[in-house]
C-alpha cells in the first residue's frame, strides 16, 4: 500500500503526539513505515527539517532520531531481560539507563531472568524499556498497548507524556484507546468495503 501525503517533522518542534487510528488492514503500519523511511509514498514528501528523508544523506541523519516499536519484538530469548535492553543501549554508545528503565516498566525483579520466561505483556514492557534506554527524540509506536494489562497501559501513557514534556515527538498507530493529552488524530478508513460479520449478525439478533 502507498499513499499520497506530505508530512513535515522538525527537529526542534515542541512536543508532538499524533495518534493514527483505524481498523485492521487500514494502513496504520504502512503509515508508520513511510514515516520511518522504510517505504516510499506514491506521491508527496516526508520532510525532516525541510529535507526529503528519501535523500540518502538526510536519511542517515534522520534515522538516528527514530525509535521504532514494532509488533515484532526483536527479543533474544537466550539472553536475560537486562541483556536485551543493554545490548541496544551499547549500540547507541550509552549506558546506565537499562536497569532504571526496566524497573520503571515493572521488570526490575526479572532483570536476570531469561526472556523466554516472559508473558506477552512482559515482552511488550521490555520493548518499552528499550525505548527509554535508547532515548531518541522521535517515537514511532505500532500498536504499543497490545498485550498490556491496565497497569501496563497506564505506564505507556505515562512514558509518552514524560517524553513529550522533554520535547519528544510520539506517533502512535493503534486500534485500542490510549490517553494522550492534546493529541492530533488521523483516522484511516477501511481499505476495502466492509462485509457483514458474525458479530454484526449477533448484534442484530440481540
């Protein structure tokens, strides 16, 4: 899927949060992939500080600003929980944020455990801890609340709010409600005509 649009991202923009909502298959992930530079729009431009991110020189600098959270968690199951965060932190040339990030996300007591022991919700919390440890200004979050319990969603909302207070940019693709103050919403329509489902028939019967 491609799309026609213009998006401008400025490095010094005040705190921004955009929520990209839509049904399954409506193009939410594709939208994020275009913002990340993984896919190109069929027309229009995505600008960072006034420069097209598809330019190779611009993209090299732009990608260093991005923190991408995908449904694919990139967790190494033979590593410990702490190792799975520290490894990314070392790649960034940073240190000291991994354990505090895990503790904030409620995983401090599991830091030395192998990640294969984690539940789906704990794996998502681990992904969020990596966001905090890597500490880049632009967050692109694809369905970040999936698998989280109520407390996990509140933690997600908290770290988004704190990141924005520091001037960070957060763009979320979701079909589940996430409370984000003063967010701008882009609601994507279904890509294909919707057919009646079993749920619709049960509703009518009720």
